[in-house]
């Protein structure tokens, strides 16, 4: 496992975490992630000796840690820019609705795993295309 590259690529998650707090609109965010995933998959395929899927998965899990931490810390700013998230909180069970940060902590790893599967597949496909 190339832990150095996993950490380095996860910095994109940290940048996106701060970017989504107030700079990047929710509608444009998926385009940023697509570009980041393609770049990360290319780097993983180019640099890593194997286990491409696992490298991609772990990058996304590290991203989830960064994103969850930043969004929890800057919750008030984040929620002002993401009204859809605020409306989702009202639809949650009462025990979670009063603790929206807890909901983020619970949902963060789930979204990290889902995006990890996507990035892992991107990295696996890139490993078949990219020459070392």
C-alpha cells in the first residue's frame, strides 16, 4: 500500500471540504468531484504497484474524514450555503433532527464508502488504460 499517495490525494478532499463550505455551489460540486476522481484514478494507476481499487477506496475514506470534520466544525456556514441539507434534517427522526452534526458524523463514512467504490472502480479502469 502506498500510504503517502493516499494521504496526498486525500488533500483534494480537504480542499473540497473548505470549498463546499462557502465557495463551491452545490449544483457545481459533482463536476469538481468528477475531475478530482479522474485525476486521482490516473495518479493511482501511474504510481501504485497494484491494489488499485483499494487505493482509490482508501483515498475516498480519507476524503470522508476531512469533509466530515470540516463540515461539522463549520456547520453554520455550510448549512447556509446548502439549504437542501437543512431541509433533510427536518425529515430525520427527532433524535437526529436535534443533532444535525451527529447526523453528518454518521453519514460521512457511508458517503465515503460509496464514493470509495466509485473511485476504486475509476482507479481499476485507469490501471487497464494508463501505461506505467
